[in-house]
């Protein structure tokens, strides 16, 4: 269904491109409507089209998601280097095969065990088993293509097929972090093993190929000039409806569609079709959608934080001060110090979320680099692959330095755990920081839902009697979160938790695990909260 919906959307957009802008029915939208003159000459029509494209240079009038702030370069050319290309209709069919094969695979159960037997032979056998499953599923899905794949051919002969299907799975996961929650780990560990020279020699083919991004896709087709076009922001921006009237939202949608039309007409060529241009635009839009749903909750929580708290003073009963050894806290901060500690942690999480696609790209590069071997160790949380991640570590230091220079003084430790028993490898690092929106999104949703709950007379009585009103309830939630989600808890030593960069997130998860014991737990349930773990099933 998803593949058909995607194909229908692409066909619809392509049909829109083939209509003249002058013939588009814009209804009662006076600002956008243009009069059609059948007697106009060809040159006049060209001038009108040019004038319309010039009008698109103006920004959308309604609220839209802003471009990522804090990036070293906010240009689309820089961002496109790390934005995966959205899957095509045919690739989505192959994705279902990959998900099915990974779902039944027991790769990590068979490989990541401590035994005296030869590991390389186990890895070789498991990879070949998975490739055999993929080949069989391909035959069952499309007999003709499957027959061409397996007839008188070895796995090495189908190297390109396996590289493509593994690569599109990686692309899909980056664009959809809540999907393939268990399958992606198997895939990356399989590809990590396949990158070893000894395994490649046994397999006689390579499983890994470079991630297909918007930048290298356009570069191959001489279409990079599109990324510098001023219309790109309008064509890819997220339109936020909010409380705006429907006609205003519809107007912004039409402006966005026309910007896409203009870009497709302007940059199409013999090497770059309109469909391919749209695919690139959609891919960048996917990145903006990711930022809207994963970074913007951090911004909204920071807004609430600034609204209710100041660094130099506090209301009675709403101090952020914490004392080590009391209520599970392992840090001791007065109100002002805790205020800055919370704010800098939230700011750091925001910057990490902004650059998540880049960090994810670098994480895969570190994991799949030939010669970057790992050790299978008991980290205290079972057997894990401990592997260095120099590119991710360097990028994290750059982000941290940028946040520190912006904020000024730094509270707590600035140690970034990576490649040790806390964060064994780059995959664990990515998994750790994709949890941030899963923690903050529910909290922000409850804070924003409270005024709506308060309209009900029975719920109003409950909130008034328990907290004293909406504002007091909000402050109770925020002050508890800012105290105990940033108190160094979650481990029994300062190396595993405490005030280090990763320990701050450990404390936040510890707070989530105790939500049932909080006095505002019933408010969370009334507001529709179901958990902090997001979608589990693909």
C-alpha cells in the first residue's frame, strides 16, 4: 500500500507539472490567481511564467519550519551530502523482501557468541543463508526476475543486486528512524562483518556500497545547480497549520507546489528527468519533516523552560536545586547551576538532532570501514561489539565546542563516551540520541494538551484540586523533569551516568522509567500518553 501511495503521489505531481501555471485553478485565492489571455503571444506567456517564478521567490506567508540553525553551513548543497535519497516505487518492493529476510534471520544469535569455533566460517554461512533467502523471496515475488537472478549464477555474480538491496535498507532506516527497530541492527552487524577482508575473500563479493544521497545523485547527473536555487526553501519547507484558517494553509500548499513545478522545469535535462528532480526535492523535504517532529519538540520545551524559570530567581516551591543522595539524585546543584545545566543539555540535544542525518552518515561510515575491527565484550549489558568511531567522535566534539562557545560557561563534564562499555559503537550512539524526541515529545504534548483538558468541568475540578490550575500543573511537571531527568541518576557511578554528555540522557531515561510514581501521572494518561518508546512494530 505504501508503494502504491508513493507511486500515486509521484504521478499526481508529474501531472501537475504538465499543466500550465496560467491554467491552474486557484479558486478564490486572489493573491495567487492569474487571468488567462488566449490571445497572448508566446513571448508574453514566457514573460508571465517568468514573473510567476519571480513571485515564488517571496517566502511563504504562514508559519513554516525554519532551516536548521546552528549548522556550520545551512546551504542545501551541504545538507544534501548527508540526506539519503527517498526510495523509488521499485525499491520499496525490494525493501519488503529485505525486511522479511531480516525478520526471520538469527544472524546475531548465531554470530555474536563466545565459542571456540571459527567465527569467520559462521559469518560466511549466515551471510550466504540470508542471501539465499533474499534470492528465494525474489523468485516468489517476481518469477521472471528471480529466475534471471539465480539461473546458473553464484552469489558473486549477483553482487550488485545484494549491494543495492542492503543499501536501500540503510537509506530507509535513516529517513524513518521508528521503522526497522530490530532489523536494522542485524543488517548493520552483518554488513560490518562483511567488510572484513577475510570475510570478503570467503564470500567472493562485497555487500557494502556507498550510501546514495541527494548530493551524489545530482552530481552524477550534473544537477547540483538546483541546490543553490532560492526556490529550494519554498519547495521543501514544512507548512505548519497550527490554528490558521484552512484557506491560508491551502494557499501555502499551492505556493509550495508551484515552487516544485518551477524547479522541475528549470533544471530538467537529458540526464535529469522531472521525476528525478521531484524525488530529490521530496528527499530534502523528508529531512525537514524529520526536524519538525524530532528537533522542534526540544525547541518547544526550551520555550516552556524560559517561560516559567529564570536563572537568578525562582518562585517558592519551584526551585530547580537538587541535593546528592536525596530523591535519587547523584549531583548537587543550586537553582542557578541546575538551570544552566538543564539549558545547556537541551541545547546540545537540539544541535545533535539538527545534525542527526550527518551523524548517522558518519556512523555508518565508521562501522562499515574496511579494517575497523571490533571486539566482542561483556559491557555489563550483555555481549556487545566494541568498535572505535573516529568520524562520529570528531563531529560530536565540533558540535560540543560550538554549543560551549555559544553558551559560555559549561556545567559538568564534557566527556563523550564512544567506543567503550557505555556506548560500544556508532550504532549504539545513534540509537541513544534517537531517543531524545521519544522522551521530550510526550512531555511537550502533555504540556500543550493541558488547556484543552481544562475545558472539561470534571477535569478542571481535578486539576484545580490537585495542582491549583493549569499553570501550576505545567510548572510541577517541568520542575520535576528538570530536577530529576538531569540529576546524574541511572547508574551507580559517575563514569556511567553523572554529568557527562551521555550520562545526561541516561538520567532522562531513568526519569521516564519512574513516571508511574509521579503525582502528575494521571494527567499524562488523561492527555493521551501511552509510553516513551515510540512505535515498536515496523
